[in-house]
């Protein structure tokens, strides 16, 4: 990685340029919460999140969701297609939790009648504000047909992952996706990991995700490793 050009460094990943249309996604051990107010480095976290992300991306690709992943590289990185990231966080919720409960004063853990798709504007300085579909379109952040495709993929991903995790006695509570565009085609980008999803044990409702860190309720590596064991990666 040392001789590659660093294109971007985020809170949990680094993106290096490998070729004009290819990047290396490197998963760091850094963990942050509350828009970077709480931060630490936890040895082994990057390796686990890379493993879970590539596992899910392969599964989704097989089921017809185009992802930016090209191939695995090593413990902490994979090779990906260079895409133009759409500046939206796409959040899908199956159960009430997190900011949804805070925003609406609702108890945590209620199953929603239908999955909800929400959007946030990716902007750390503004604190990633929630944005509705009409504002996304009127600000011309994406074309309507692209937004429709994103919503279709987000819900299809929900069906695939919820069903798979259900078979492992894990509830997919909610998660965040990012999408990118290359040559006019929409790709699932970024990651799918316990950093970006809420996973609850179906029997105990115990968190196997970053809430363990956000809420200081145990050892992050223990819980992420338990998730790995449970999904048999
Ligand atoms: O905090 P909130 O309840 O809105 O988060 C919903 C889901 O999106 C959670 O699974 C959380 O981990 C994920 N998320 C994320 N990155 C953000 C905001 C939320 O991965 N910047």
C-alpha cells in the first residue's frame, strides 16, 4: 500500500488509487462514534470488518446487486472499482433504534410494519442531516431514476440480508449503505459491517455491533468475533 497514492482517508477506511479505474479499500482499526467525538483504535477491528464486508458483497453480487468490489487483496483490504460516491447515507430500518427513537421519542426494539428507507446528506460539518426524497431531487444530488434504483437495491439488500441473518438467529435491526456511480451504472459501495449495521441476537436482543462501543457495553472485538462465528465466515 505504501507506494500507492492515498486518495481519501475517512474515519474507518483509507482509499488508495491502484489504477485509473481501480482503488484499494483499506480497513483501519480506528473506531469513532457521535460524529468523531468518541474515538479509539482497536486492534483487529479492520480485519474483521473487511472480512464481513467482502462476505456480504459476494453474497449480494451473486443475488444480482452490483457492488464496487472486484477481488480480495489481503487481511485488511480489497480491490474495488473506482466510483463517484453519491453524497447520501441510505439508512434502512426494520426495528426502532438509535436516532429514530431519539427523534420521535419512541421505545427501542419495536418491529416496524414495513422497512423504512431514510436518507442523510453526507456532510460531517453539518452532522449528516436527514434529507427527504424531494429535497434530494430538488438539490439535484441525484437523478430520479438513480434514486429509484438506490431505493430498489436498498430494499432488495434488506430482503437478502434479513433472511440470511434470520437463519443464524440474528435480527438485522437497521443499517447504512452508500452507493456510487461509474459509467452511468449504480454500484453498492463502502462497507457492510457491524460498524454500519445493528445486529441483535434474536433470543437475548444483545448487540453484536458498534452500539457495544457507542454505549460502552462490552468488548467490541468479542462481539464482532461472535458475529463472525455465528454467520460462519
Ligand atoms: O444512528 P442511527 O440510528 O441513525 O443509525 C442507523 C444505522 O445506520 C445504524 O446501523 C448505524 O450504525 C448506521 N450509521 C452509519 N453511519 C452513520 C450513521 C448511521 O453506519 N454516519
